């Protein structure tokens, strides 16, 4: 207890305070730089999910054409 009254606290408190200040700097750096990048990336992903691309339609058309072609080939081969 007597250590806490001299020069702003004990050595453990000074180390803890230094570590806390380091964490505050890291958090500020994350919030100001990295967090904006994370928000931008999430917004891009959201936009891509909300705005369907024609690639789904092309995939469906190719699937239907492939199935139809396979069915016709099997039908022709079964008649021979």
C-alpha cells in the first residue's frame, strides 16, 4: 500500500498504464485505418449479393442446354 502513494503509483501500475497506452494506440490505428477497410469490404460483398449478375442466368441456360442435349443423344441412341 505504501508504494501506491509515491510518484504516481507502484511499478506494476506504471507497466499496466504503459501497456494500456499501447493498446489505445493500436485501437486508434485499427479504427482509423483497418476498420474503414473492413467496412468497405463488407459493403462491397453486400452490394454483390444484392445485385445479381447475369452469370446465374448463363449458368442456368448452360445447364438446361446440356441436359436437353444429353437427353436427345440418349433418345437417338436408344432408337438405333
